[in-house]
C-alpha cells in the first residue's frame, strides 16, 4: 500500500467556475497533499448548468475525467430563481469569453447534495469540502442528512467580509449574498467550519508581472490560465486600485489543505438575510455575556480567518501552475 496515498486529504470542491475557481481546481490537482474525489457545481459566477459544463471542461483540460462532477442546485435554498450572476467578473461563459467547445463528459446522476452526503457517510471525518460559491448545496446536504455535519471533516469556505466592506455592496460579499439563507444554515450548523472572507483574500494578489511569468512558463495550467485571465484582470483594474487580481479561490483551497496558512478567531457567525444589509456576516467573539438572549446565543462557533501568510500562498499558486 502506498503510504503517501493514504495520507492524502480527500477533497470535494463545490465550485462555480469562474476564472479563480479554474485556478483553484488546477492548484488542487497539482497538490500532492490532496486527492480530489469530486467536484460539485453551483451558480454564482455563472448559472449552475454552465458551472457544470465548465467543471467538466476543466477536468478534460487537466486529463482528469476520472473525477466525478455532481450538479448542484439551480435555485437558492428558499427556491429563489432571481440569481445574481457575476458575468462581468468572469465573462459571459465564466472562463474569460473564450467560448471553449462543449465538454464530452456528463455529470453523474446524483445531485451535489446527495453526493456530499454519500461521500461524507462513506469516509466519516475524512473529507474536506472546499466551498467556493454560494452555500446552497452545503445547506441542502445539511437538510438532507442530520448526520452530515458530524460525518463531514472540515468545510473550508470562501465567504463573508469580516470587519471590511463587501464586494457586491458595502455590506455583502458575493458568495454570501448569493444565498444568505443557506449561508446562515451552514454557519450555525455545528459543522467544523473555516471561513475565509475577503478581508483575507484581498491580501493575496497575483500581479500583472506574475501573469507575465505564467505566460513565459511551459506549465500547461499556467498557459491555460493566461488564456482566460484577461477579463478577470480588466475587472480588477477597473474596480480596484490594485495592480493585479485577488486570488480568492486558490487561497481558500490552499488554506483547506493547510489551515496554518491563516490565523483564526473563533466565534458565532450569523448572516443578515433581509433588508439593505442582506448578506452581511456578523461575527460574535463571545467576549461579552449579553444581558439578554440574542440571535447568536447558544449557536455553535466557527473559525474565521483573520491573518494570512500571503507570500507562501502566492508562491504555492505560482509554482503549482507553472510546474504542471
Ligand atoms: O464584484 C464582484 N461581484 C461579484 N462577484 C465577485 C466580485 N468580485 C469578485 N467576485 C467573485 O466572488 C468571489 C469572492 O467574493 C470570487 O469567486 C470572485 O470571483
């Protein structure tokens, strides 16, 4: 038996590809510490059908069609169909408007939630879910199986803006805004949650000159990323005063592999589900005993990333894309 193989972290990536999702998936496939056991898809950067198509396409690019793709929900946890899709960040096709041909593969019969529940049951405590989009599929898995929260290992999620402005509006970060009700279910579920918000991911930047390095490398993932990165760079140049792009999804993926790349606070997170602050994530640090019972009282705690080893993450992303 291959000892190294035994120690690999089993991962399911819940994803809405998405340019930075593509990067995270490639980094995962190049990470010796990880065995990707499946991709599940969700709306967010694109609609769910396109997310599924892109997930299959990316696995074909990587030569990893052995990895199953389970399609996720097309609507929010409250059955909402008015979805907010960020095509202005990723292109209409989600992958930089390159209009790749349709993939040959198809998703498996199980839904994302069914796949998550079954895999967690098969390997209790061993699977890490990396959630890179709105949290609908994870909330559905929690509703489907009361034991899911204890069967699943860790849920590392990209979501929230903790003590900083959001990226959809001053209150809300995109993934939480996409399905705030699902996010509140996940945060208060009692599962082992590690939330990586944009307060952290905005510190991990791929610069314009990093893109030149990728361009010059022979790595197949580096070359593919250079083809699709234009839209993502243009969006950042227009929207932010940074000379580069934020590595939201690859950062979350690498933190899921090695949580010591961040330091965390532990406390209770609730999500605002209505009004002008819909999608706001509010962290309670448990430092005070409030006189009255409130909506945070007695809820399970989660870990929220506060500081990040950005240079190490940046180097890992560059190395893994270039050595592919
Ligand atoms: O302005 C934005 N609106 C919507 N989605 C965004 C925006 N900026 C980045 N992302 C996407 O949302 C996740 C992080 O919040 C990332 O997946 C990123 O690609």
